[in-house]
C-alpha cells in the first residue's frame, strides 16, 4: 500500500480500482468535499468514513493506523518494523560521501540526454528501453514521455524531488502529478528528499514493482561546509539522492533522474512543460 498525500480530489473517472479513500469528518462541521465523496461511493470506489468527535481524536487516529500497519504487515508476511531497503540507501549514501571526500567529486555519470538546461540520467537497461520507444536520437522530452508511458494499470507515479520544500516548488510538482493522473488514471506521489526516505522510501524499493519514478535533483545555490569533513551539506544531499537512485536501480525499478542545474524554478517550469505539454 502506498499512501497518497496532498493529491487533490478528482472525479470518479480519474481513478482506477486500486484506490481506497479514507475520509475523516469532524462532528458538527460541514464538509465541502462531501458531494465529491458521495460521487465516489456511487461510482463503486472503496470509501471508509471515520467520524471525529473532537480534534484531539486525531491522536487516536495515529494509533489506529499504526496498529493497522502492523496487522497488514502480518497478513502480508512483512515485518513492519524493519526497513532493509532504507538501510541499503544509507549504505550507498555513505559510500558515495566517502568517495567524494577522497576524490573531491562523485563518480562520473554519462547523461542519456540533455535539453534546455535539463539533463536526464538512467541506468543502461532503462536508457536502452526508453530509446527503443522514443528513438535513438530522442531528447529529454521524448524520453520522459516514454518513461511515463511505462505506467500500467495499478501502477503509480512518484516524483522524488531533492529540492527545497517551498510553496513554489510544490505547486509545480502538484500540477505535474495531476496532469499524469488525468492522462493515465494512476495514483501519484510527491516526496521531498531526503525526508521521504524514512516513510514511503522503503515501499518504493522493497514493495512490488508498481512504481514509475522520476527523481529530480538540482545544484545548491547556497552551500556550507561540514566542520571536520571534506564535503558540504549540499554534497551530503547529493549523496543521498544518488544513493537512493542507486538502490532503486539495483531493485530493478523503473526510474530516471532529471537534473535541473542552477535555475531550480526555471528548470521545474521546463520539466512541467515536457511532462504536461503546457506552454511556457
């Protein structure tokens, strides 16, 4: 199960049969989304409604879902208190950080394509598969379209953004996810790295192969050295992104990385144009 957070409520036709909707309503308060929820029920979607008598009942919901996670893990024969793939990312991150400290740079990567300030990276197998679909001379836009086109029924798209979590960045990512939901009818997830690694990160790498991942990185305009170490805070974040991507590839996940360069917001705007086909 992948929790879908902050995806705006759409029409019943926007969703496949793989969704479970959970609605929490506070007693005595009107719910502006009640009509849309009723439409989901009429359309046959699975909807669970939970009533809260008081705002403090949210604390009880934390307990409810923690217990539900443990029970679900037992049913699936999964240890819900273990996170081996999160640890694998940590190991990869440490290795990359140590390499940077020794050599002053991360291992060289050969980009698959570069276009309008955006650089796309992928492992050899993924690059070959995307070029088969988009053509050997395809640019970043065509390769991204081929990558998103790998979504199948029951899959989800995850945008893994190793960027500052600002309202401006989030707004662009939200538009991208909703465009893909509308065009492919799949669930979408937006996570800001490295914070998502300890939540959905385990499911992305250790769960079923139903995710299509677009990792987004950028240069840090402001960076600071870490006292006593031969690298900066920005280098640590880059190591976390590269380490996470390395483990996604090792788990044979469908993943690409798009690097925005120095102009983060401009790069996101160009990426949105390529993903959504919207004019700039």
